[in-house]
C-alpha cells in the first residue's frame, strides 16, 4: 500500500533561523486545513546543488531561496522567468515532474502588491519614484515599478557605481543621484522607497535629509524590523501615506504557496500576526 504524497516545501538559506517564511506558510496550511509542510533548511553554498537535486526525490515540490543563495542558484536552475533573469536573482523554485528545476523571482510582485494594498490611491502614473539603495532588493523594486508604468526612477546609493550599473540594466528611465544629494530626489517624488538596510534594528539609521519630503509622497520602507522605522515615522509627521515592509514578505509568498499547495492564500491581519510570532 502506498501512502498518499504530502507536498513539502522549504526555505533554504544560511543562516536560516531568522526567516519568517515557515510561520507564514505554516499559518496558511493550518488555516486552510491543507495537507503539506514547510520547513527551514540551513544549507551551505558548497552543498546547494546537491541538496536541490535530492529534494524532489524526497517529496519536495518547491523551495524559497534566500541569502546567500539567491544569485548563485541561477546557475543551478534549468529555466528562469524573464523577470528573475532581469533581476539577477531567484527566490522561489518549483521542482517539476520531468526533473527540471524552474526558478522565479516574486519579490517585485510582493513589493507592488504590498504598496497597492497599503496605499490604494497611489497609481504608477502619479510621477517619479525615488529609491534609496541599489542592492538586490532595489533591482526587484525597480523592475516591478517600471513594469507597472512608473515614468521615472530616481536612484541613489552610497556606492554610486552600483546605481550606475542598475541604470545600465534598466535604461534611460533611471536617473542616478549622488548619495550626498539623495534628499534632492524628494521634491518631485510621488513615491519614496527605502531598499537599504538602514533603519533596521541593530543597523545605523538612514541619515538622508528628508526636509524636501511632501505630504503627497507615498513612503514605503522594505525594513520591517522595526515595523515603524524612523523614515516612516518622519513621513507620517509630514502627512504622507506610509506602508511598512512586512507586507512585501507576505505578498511575495502568495504565488509560491499557490503553485506548491494548489490554493491561493489571502494576506490579512492574521497573516501579519503569524509572521511576527
Ligand atoms: P539587499 O539584497 O537586501 O538589497 P545588498 O545587496 O547587500 O542587500 O544591499 C544593501 C543596500 O543597503 C545597498 O544599497 C547598500 O549600499 P552599498 O551598495 O553602498 O553597500 C545599502 N547600505 C547598507 N549599509 C549602508 C550604510 N551604512 N550606508 C548607506 N547605505 C548602506
């Protein structure tokens, strides 16, 4: 007698203990009474390929990929979506029935969905977006904003050359500002996004002058620990609509969960609470 197959999924990184993904997926599995399990796996870079090749044989249907593997996994997967290729990173895998590994990046989707639900009156055509930071997270954010139809991206990063690199990837709708001039981007911005790690608990504060921030600018921070960063606090004081970063984490998990477990989950206050437990 063969046992029914229970779909398994994992989040793979190193270290992995801090990941909120097991709480999020676990909450959805439980509240929807679905068969399945989602576990954290600490995998070193040298073991990544072997682990990924073995997982389908153990009943895994997919995995999320996090630091430090998001770029390296591009060399292991058999197919990647165009958006993952453009972003240069993969955050979710599907182990296909034919043995192939499919990779996608849902970070940009998660960012945009979080923004739309937290600032329902914001529309991409409202005007330019100002972005602090030019790391991996910024790539996903810029890609999703340009796709959505934002007319211009003003980009500033401490290490200017990384911002210049993103300009060469994403093209002429991206304008680079020196980090010492980052505050100047705010005069025209309909949207401000912090994609740096500044403001995260245990890290330095973001010190860009915010005097030019206007009440019409929607402000969002990818940092979600703390939920209300100094940037969001200042923006609230100015009268801006603000959106915290936790929702991006929740929304990026939706397409993966649906693909692996067959049901589309909803992101609500209970999901937020589960992620913070
Ligand atoms: P992620 O994938 O989360 O974007 P990352 O690629 O390491 O991570 O990028 C981190 C971002 O935070 C970068 O924009 C980084 O600026 P640099 O490119 O100059 O490193 C920014 N960042 C981190 N610490 C910073 C600091 N003390 N001051 C200014 N920017 C900082």
